[in-house]
C-alpha cells in the first residue's frame, strides 16, 4: 500500500477474465468491501471502502524476468 495524494491505493495483479472487464471490477470491488467489513467485525455492514478500481500496465519489479504486468489499482477510503 502506498499513500499518494488523498487516497491510499494498492496494486493487485489482473488475470484476464471471461466476463466483461466492468463486471469483473464491480464484483472485485464488492468482494473487497465485504472482506474489509468482515475483517472489521461488521459482516452485516454495507459500508463502501473501495473508491475506484482502474486497470494499468507496467513493468513489474516483483517478478524475476522483465515482463509487462497488467494490474488493477484499487483506491480506498
């Protein structure tokens, strides 16, 4: 996680999905919100923690070969 400007964000590797990208990102955000609410002890809460998810690509510094990775950038409150 890195704080830059107002919203903290994190990168999550994206592997191509058979479903449309917008549906995938909506489901991914909803799943993250549910997991965060459960981790905070409020499983029944509908509080939204994920502000935005966008798709970016770039060189990974975490793998041992030079490859372009596609990742989702998850911005949260």
